[in-house]
C-alpha cells in the first residue's frame, strides 16, 4: 500500500491536524516533511485536545510511528516538550538525523529581522524557521545528527555563534546569545533526544516496501510555499507536493493519492495579498464564531471568501486528485455565500493566479453566490445528511477547482467527519 499526501491548499490553518488524526487509523507511519514549529495542528478526539507544533498528528493512535523528516527544521526544546507532554517513546517517534536545527540565535534573528522590516514585515511566527532554512541553504546549518557528537559540536559552535553575534549586535543592535548556554543546551538535547534520532527515510521506505500506508502530513499551505506561494509573503520551505519528496527522501511512484485540504472559506495569518479578504463586521463574525486565532501565536486570522482562482492554482501545482473541505459547519445560517471565480486585474478578467505579490494585491475578486442554508451541518457523518444548500456549495467548489471532494469535516472532533469516498485504500 502506498503513501498519501495531505497538503494544505490555502494559506495554512486548513485543519490538516484533525484530518490526519482521522486518517491515521489506516496508516503505519505519519510523516512531517517541511516547516517547523511555526505550524500548529489541533487534534481533538476521545482522548482529549492536543495542540501539536512539530510532532505529527498521528500520535493518538497507538499503532502509528510518527516521523519528522529531513525537510523539517527542528527546535529541540519544542520537540522535547511535545515528547514529554504526549509520553512519546522512540517506538512512536523518530526525527531525521538530516533535519536542520533551529538554534537560539535563529529565533533571535527571526524577531530582529522582522522588527527591522517595519511596515514591510512578513508577519512571521517568530520561531526561527526562516533563519534556520537560510543557514541550511547557505551551508552553514547544523543538523540533528550532529548532536550525537557533542564534543565535535562544542568545537564548532564558538565560531558559528561569534559570527551570529556580530550580525545580531552590529546589524540589528540586539543582545548577543551566550555561547556557554548554547553548548550546554546542545549537550542536554544530545542526551534527551539521542534515541529518537534515526535515518527516517529508511523507516518510510521500509514501510512502503512492506505494503503499509504512509500519510505524509503537510504543514502551512501551498500559497505560503517558498516557490509557488505569494512571495515574499511566504514561509521558507516547500509545503507543496514537491517538498514531500525532498523532505522525506521518497520517490513520486510511492504515491497512491495527493489530497488538498481547503477550508470552506479562506484565512491568512501575517501580511501579504489576500484578494477575497472580508473586512469589518462580517469577517469579525466568522473569526469569533470559528475561533480563528492562531494555534502557534494566538494572532487573529484574516478572513476571506473562498478563493476559487487560488484554489485551482493550488490544485494544479500539487496535482490534487481529491479534496478535503473543512469547517463547512461554520457557514451554516448564512443568507448567501460568495465564491471568487475570477479576478479583475488591471481592467481585464482573468482566472489565472498572479504569482507576484504586487499584481495579486491589485486583483479584485469577481464573485458568484450560492444561497445559504438554515439546516445545521454540524457533526453530520453521512452524505445523505448534507442539506441541498450545502450540497450546492460543495458542488460549486468541485466545479471551480475541477477535483472531486472526498471528505468533509463538520466539526473539530475526529468523529465529526463525513467520508464521500475513501481516501486511503
Ligand atoms: P514563518 O514561517 O514563521 O517564517 O512565517 C512566514 C509566513 O507564514 C507568515 O505570514 C506566517 O504567519 C505564515 N505561517 C507560517 N506557518 C504558518 C502556519 O502553520 N499557519 C498559517 N500561517 C503560517
């Protein structure tokens, strides 16, 4: 049995954690491939509510192995906290020896760089993710596997930290980080994480060879992708499907399916163009009703109507063969629901998603509306329970994106899930 990717199709926060927890019943391995603890995945099931930033969302099923691939950047403090909170042992969790470390100076630099950008700030989560990826690409990064040789690391760190402190103090006027503290931290991480550090790509390959299912867990979303997103208002990794291959060391033929997770409307955290943004009372109403506040930073999420132009683009760059729509119940009770089907850009109608931020900023949404519905969709689990209004809305989404909807989420609990067609064989 193959791998199945579950990928955020908008600007993150689509509800991937809940869906992965639901699907994980049928999987042997759940694998994260990109991002870091900028992600915040909420899982709610009979065992409780779990807010996860690094650990994959399959941990509530005792039969699963959860792995953090080489494409992820890992803050060991955060990982150790999540291991402790969830009582995970090395038989349930592994982290790739090739994943890069988020060091304390990355967190300091992330915040200083944002402050320096002023009005042009990206609105990062401030978790050091961008600076850690910068070091990876600049070939100056430290990898998780290097923790296993603390003596060698202690020899290398003074030069690295001295260089970072030059930047922190001279360019940004910040306070230097302390080398002794960092050496002590890496020794602690080495001791506490050693048993979890593994060549994760072998675990994934072995599972696939043995005919087991692997769920590849997205973080962030396609429109935050470093290459395909709304650059420069993006994250520093590749949440799109290509990132799964490099971020886990697997081949494309492993895939049995690539599913895109969409909210029934749109949200975005941080700065950047957002053509269908709803300003004022209407947006506030959805935000309050749906609790649209970031799991990682607590920031209020920006709210918008469903953007069909962006959705179609996202489906194309990921090759989605199935859609998962979340938060349908949030739209219960609305008079009419708008869907953006095209943009007006510089006086012309287009259904192409402009990839540079300045043009996207100028794009004006062209909407079609469907009538709202009064019946509740909350907690429904069978296709026969979908009311006609909600059905018409889902049909419209399928028509606009051109990909079938396979799962609909009708509430935050694992059981509040409606399967139209099985995603995993
Ligand atoms: P960074 O990933 O912390 O560098 O932040 C870059 C951009 O991505 C900012 O706009 C963040 O708000 C956004 N971002 C990063 N991670 C997430 C996420 O998990 N959900 C939603 N937005 C995110």
